[in-house]
């Protein structure tokens, strides 16, 4: 396939309308003609193909007349022939020569779209041989780490203070005492508790349970030291234990007993404790020859005329008069 400049072509091989345009004209068709003359006709189409194209252009020009339509067809012809040269150059491997040829383009050339360079195609013989893939290097597996050592086991001694174990053993003692009425079995359980948990969390509850078991067994003097060690509060079961301690202390020390009775009476206890505290304090005052014993007996009979100690209170008042 050959290439020839526009000036070397015969008149019947060029668009005559554009060739005859002046080179210094400013009309759109003049600028299109100048662009066409500045370009290369590469490659040259076959005569029959060019004849069909030119004949079609002339026929449309005659049908539509002069004006902008002719300009559009002129521009179409420019794009057709120049694009044909670009495609042919890319296919035949002449793309670098096509880009390097000097051209004379005026300001109108800036309106043409920019051409994107494509790399020339290579034949299979020119293609580089594929690079050999690098050999895979086997990576050694990571070294096995020894399993972590188990934590050291805790030694469980006789003084193990597990709250669950404490509550289980104390609950067994309370079941013997409250449900079965077996005070001796309850004391055996409490002895085991004391041996295993001398400083246990439930030590106070265990001491109170031992006091109840000892009182059930009529071992009052053994229960009194335990009651003396307790820090009794001004509410609940502690008020009853304070009355019991006063009643047990009255046999050996009325002064200590009266202190407990006074404390309970000042705390607004329930009626049964008031009855026991009034009668116990009256008995201690009678032993001490205190005249206030009659006032305690009279108050007792006013509050509990049919109380459990009412008969003894009346006899004491009668004998005192």
C-alpha cells in the first residue's frame, strides 16, 4: 500500500471543491481545505472506492445546495481519509513515522481531537519469551511451643474457709436442733465446725446455735460464758439473748443481770420480753433489799395480770406488805 501527498494526486482523485479554495481564506471551507492540503493521504484508497465516495459527495451537494451542509461533508471527508491513514499506519507498524512527520497547522487545528498513541503490535516471533517462574522455596513450619504449665494447685487445709462448706455444716447442726430436737447431735456438728473454721464467716451464728443447744440440755453455766462473749445489739434475737443472759447472770451477779434487764426495757422490746425483764429485775431487787422491787411487781401485774409470773408476783407483794 502506497502513500502520496495531496499535490501529487490527479484532480479526479481530490475533492475539487476543497482544492480550489484559497490558502489564505478565513471561511470554514477554506480552513478545511488548508487542513486537507497539509495532511498526508496515507494510504491511498482504491480508485473504485474513491470514485464512489466522491460521487456520493457530489450527489448530496447537488441535492442540498451550498451552505453548511457542504462544510459538514468536507469535514467528514477529512476525518474519513485521515482516520484511514491512522488505522493503516497502526496496522502496518508505521505508527512512529506517522507521528514524526512535520505538519503545518493553524489555530483551527486545535479544535481537532487529540490522538492517543498506541504501541505498535508485535508479531508472535518478536514476542519475548515468558520469564520462568521463580522456584517456590518451602517455608519450614513454625516450631511447636510447649503447652503452658497448669497453675499450681491450692492446698486445702483444715482451716479452709469456704462459705458453702460452712453453711452446709451449720445447716446440718440447725436441722438437728430445730427439726429433730437433737441437741447432742447439733453440738457434735458445731464441734466439727469449730475445728474446721475457727475464724469462719458464720462463727457468730454457730455460737448462738451452740447456746441454744446447751440451754436445751440444761447446761446453763456452760452457755453463760458464750453469751458474755457476744456483742448483742438492740433488735431482733439479740434482745432475747440479752434477757437470757440476765436471767442466767442473776444467780451469780444481780448487778450484771439488772444491767441487761434495764437495757432491754429501754429498747421497746416485744411484750414477752418486757414481761420477762420486769419480773427478772423485780426478783434481783428483792434479793438486794431494794424497795423498787415492789414498783416492778406492781407494774408487772398492771401490764400482765394473767401473765406467766402473775401468781408469784402477787405472793411477793403480799409477803412484802
